[in-house]
């Protein structure tokens, strides 16, 4: 990996790649790296994506994080977000405190529901997101405490629970990517269990396995996560002039 390319750059590119092929839908990023991923994808290889300023407007220009000089191309106040959610015309990348092999996620509590060890955010938009549209995840520090055999509470539905609800209810359910500081994962297997898609530069498959609390699907030849090309890196630096992405991964 070039000395000019950092792990944060690799992770943002992986986040951007999760939106490849989405077309004209609302690409939402919850947090710095997910937001950069959505904006970088729109600015480079997925120009039909709709991205917001994080407040109430779709923006038509490559808006840097924290920037105010925006070209407004639409209105997306909070109440309108739900119409977009329920129609399936959204792909969000959010976080997860726990995730299992089928993609069930937890952002609510650690430990038993009746007496948890820690209270987290609550389920928030997890159920509606995972039922209604594509949902990817960014996890800044992978470990066996996060990649668990069974989540303590299901905040977002994985493929096993989605199957129980049937196609009519779950017609838009899709979990395109899980991205961590170590690797990229998807669920494109016959059983929709998590698959190791690539490892980041300097990370081995054994490193990933050691930080996963369940059995992964692993191919015989796992590639290295791709780095941004020169043009993508220049665009990323414009979108993140203060280098905020480097605060989220070491």
C-alpha cells in the first residue's frame, strides 16, 4: 500500500463500493466514513445517487464534510425520509454494536434485556431500515465482542429472520456490505451467512478469523481490499479536507 494511502482511505473506498449499482436512490451515511462513502460514490462512479446535507436538503454538488456552500436539488425534511424508507428507495450505512453470521444487528443493549450490562442507543431505525431497504454496516473496530454468535437483542433483521417473515413483508430486505477496520464482508452465499469478501492491506485471513465469534464463509483466495485511485483520492481529500476520516480508524 502506498505511503500516501491510509487505512481510512481503504475503508472509505469500501464504503463507497457498497453503493455501486444502486442508481437513483437516497444514499444515507450514518457517521463520518459512511457519509464520505456515499458522497464519494456519487462524485465518482455512481452519479445518480441522491445524497443529503445531513439536515433537510438533497445536494447537487460535491459537498465537503462540514461545508455550507451547497447546491440544493431537492427537499428531504425528516418526515419525508419515512416515505423514502418505506418505498425501498434508500440504502443506508449505519453502525452495529453486535452482529451475527446472518446479519442480525444490535444497537440497543449489551447483556440480558431485563438487566443489561450496558444501555446503548435503543433500536432506533434498525427494524424499519432492514425491513424496508438496503442496509450496510460500518464497524470501526472488529472483535469477538462485536462479531458474535448471537446478538443480545435484535435491532436490525438478518437474513434468517427476514426469511421467517416472507417475501411480501421483506421484499426490499438486503444487506450489501459489512465493513470493518480489518476487512469487507457480504452475505452472497447459498445460506446467506456472512462471507469474507476482502482483507485490508496488512491484515491476514487469520487476523479476521481471530476477531470473529462465529464461522465465516471463506474462499480459497481472498483478495486485498482495493485502494483509491489517484482521482478518487483527490476527490476524497476535497470531500474531507480536515481529514476527519482518520479519527474513525487508526
